[in-house]
């Protein structure tokens, strides 16, 4: 199991009762990129792009999430990355942070640049692009069903994200190609389909290195400068939109923890382990299964509530076994959901 990644910057602990940031409309917070720790990272990504496509000049702005509006060259960056207090609030409300370290931030930016290149040069209209990645008109669905370790796709963002849609497949392929120091030819030498896509990107970039893009539109989608919701209202809406009733899995829970209990030693509450592992499991289960972090969080909290009602616990000296059992159990549930559309048949 991976350890929790260090944050891009450490969010301060706000004093109790400090509601100024969370209750202020986003448009009134004066959020921007200039002068923040985002600025030097964006300058680095601009330099990487300038070495490959000299005439393409994307615009970066703060939005509610990562994204590039279709037909534009504008890159939206989550607003919570621009202010330490907002990063802390996001961690509290959502848990999973996309771009929480410098390395992670660069990973997401390289992916979004793939969309900028695709839209800026309308590569999605190219016959070879379509034959390799598929038609961009294919329906875009949030609940995609990835095949872990498929050699038809590169690996870059977590959740086997290249398998979500042809547009994401290209963006992921471009991001891998762009990553400094990565020998993608060796990395994907035994992945013929993925290597064909990388070679396509390599050839296209060499051809377009000094060519101006055909699209320079800078449309902004959900620009924070225009959002009247406060961060608190925004997160409340997000949590309400993802609510669903998890399954009852009492017998499975009992089978895990009844074997780990102790009648003579010190017992720990199972629910506390669930809460303690929440952020790590959200990230790692998503990385290897494609099960969205918000669903993992909701499922874990539901299971923690059931564990309390069932009075489940484990022996203090058997915590490592409890961690393995919980991780395996949650991964199995996640895989069921991704491939069958539900946690249980």
C-alpha cells in the first residue's frame, strides 16, 4: 500500500470559527494564479510545451476542476490549489486531491496539454488519429469500465484513465510522451498498440513544431471569477449529487473482524481503522480499479457506521492483518462496482 503523498504546500490549521474563506463567494475571494505556488509550476509546463510546439500558447485559469473546454486552448485548474485554506477545506470535504504535490500537479497539467494540442490542431479529425484512438464523437460516460493493465493504453493518471474515451486516450498518450526523462520507447516496447499511439504523437509534434494552431479560442468553463457560490455551498452541492445507498454487507464484515479479535488483549474499534485509512484507500483503490474516490469515501463511511452498530473490533497486535483484509475487501467491492455496476450481484 502506498504512503500518503506530500502536499504541494501544507495547508495551515485555521482557528475555530474562521468562516471567512468557506462562506465567501468564490468570485469575491480574489483567486488567481499569479503570486501563488502554482505559478512556477505552470511556467515549467509552458517551457516543456515551448520546446515541442513553439506556436501553441495555452491559457491557464482557475475553475472548479481540471479540464479544457472542447474547441479551446484554455486549461482549467481546480481553485482549491490556489490557496492553502481552500486546499485544507477541500481535503476535509472531499478527501481526494488531484494535483496535491508538485509531481502530481505536473502530471495533471501534462494531461490537460494533451487536450490543448488535440483541440488546437484539430487532430481528432485526422484519419490516423481516429484509427488509433477512435472517434471523438463516441459517447462520453463517467462510469467507464477499464481493463486493468491493458497493453492497448498508456498509464499516466490513476484509474486507467486513458480507457475512458478516445479524447482522454490521446491526452494520456501525449502526457506520457511529454514527460521529461521518461524513455517511453523502452517503457512500452512490448505494448505494440500503445507504442503505435506514442509514435503517432512523436511524428505529429515533429511535423507541427513551428506550425501555428488552427484554434486559439480561450473559452473559460466555470471560471471562479464568475461563480457566486461559496466554497461551502459548492462542496455541499457536490456531496449531494454523489449520494447513493451503499449495500448492506454485515456478514462479510463479521467474517473479517471476528477472526481478528482478541478475548484477552486490547481490541481496537474497526470503524477507527476505516476512518484512519480513508484518504489512502480513496487514492489507491481509484488508481488500480477506476472506482471513483468519492464513491470509495461514501462506501467506507457507510461500512464504518455498520461496524459500530455490529460492535466490530480487532486485536491491537493484529492491525497489519486488519489492514490487508480491509484493503482486499474494499478492492473486491470496487472491482464489482466498476465491472458489474453494483457492489453485489
